[in-house]
C-alpha cells in the first residue's frame, strides 16, 4: 500500500552536495547552444530577457 503525503506540510531540504547542476540551452540562429558556452556579455543579455505568459481568451474579456 502506498501512503499519500501532503507536500505542503513536509519540507525537503537538500545539502549542496546532494544537488545536481542543471544546464540551460537556448536556440541561437537556428541551432541549440548551452548558455555556459556563451561569453559573459551574452550570458548577462540572456539573464535580462523578459518572459511572457500567453493570455487565453478569458483574460481578454472584460
């Protein structure tokens, strides 16, 4: 039998040694590159990018 646990009441704390580094890739000029391969200027430009959320039909109705 599998017991269900409420995630909101249990906090999971990881030590830095237990974490895994995640590599972010982006599409540049038709091909994919890891952000770690960018020069420092391009990395800061990528960090300054604004993200948007596409609105569905309900948010356009007032």
